[in-house]
C-alpha cells in the first residue's frame, strides 16, 4: 500500500464550502506583541506523523502536512491551520484548562488539554507542552539538554517529547529557524518557520 503526505485539505476539510469561514490571524506586525516577551506570533510549514515498530502489527497513518500561524498571549495560545490558498481551515484556542477548536465546516469540539484532544483535529496530535517552551525555544533550565555557544537552546524536552532547534538567517536573532520534535508513541513533528513576530522570510513572500 502506497503511503505519502496527507495535506490538511483531505483531513476532513476536502469538501469545505466556499461560504464556510473561520476567522484567521490578523495580518501585519503588532508592536505590542513585539515588545512583550510573553506575547508573540509565529508562522510556517509543518509535517507531523507517527512511527510504529513492525512488531506492533499496525500500519502507521500517513504524515500530515500544511501551514500554520500561532499566536501566544500570556497563558493562552491560538493556532490557525491554513490551506494551500491561504484560507483558514481550522482554529484551535488553547488555555491552561481547556482546548477549543472549530473547523471551516462549522464543526466544533473541546477537550481538557492537548493530550485529551488527541487526533480529533485533522489527524494531528499536538505536543502537550507549553508553546512558550517548545515552539519559541524558551525552556526552564532543568529541561535543557544542550545549548550553543550563544546560549540558545539546541535540545530540550518535557512530557516525553524531545525538541531540537536550528538557528540562522532569515530568522531574527534568538528565534528558531527550524524545529524537530519526537514524542511518545512514535510521534514526530517538523517545523520550518517563515514568520517571526511580523518579520517574514523573503523567500516565502508571494512574487509581485
């Protein structure tokens, strides 16, 4: 059986009507976000999946790929899953004690946390780890496994997840350029960031 990438548009979103709408992230930089380390925005591409050993006797599902935008404000996070033409396919609101989601078909759901949410949304299992840690690269000292010469986190982990970070242009200083994560039950996640608090990768901008 041939396996390959599944795009978000086929994970329950293939037949989205043209009138369906989920509000997307605000465009453009926000000085309030840029000046407060507890508030930030990121965007980019991701691929996520699950590896299983041959002994398990189960066939792992195909990886899921897509684009995303993430906004962090204090203790709350909002994730938008974005389609190939820039349309918002789903929105996930993450609070300390509740996770709510809505897709472009109007379907809604909630869970007590990301672990309980499981694969309810497009077959994706998000890390049950604070975004300020895994996505921004700001970890408690005890969770850090390695740092580079500039003190930036190279490897860190929590709750069965381990994340590796890569830095460099065009990402701003101290912002990750790419993230790879491996989690419990063979889960894995790869992130390529293209937007950092209003700063965009020139190569990712649309051609005039």
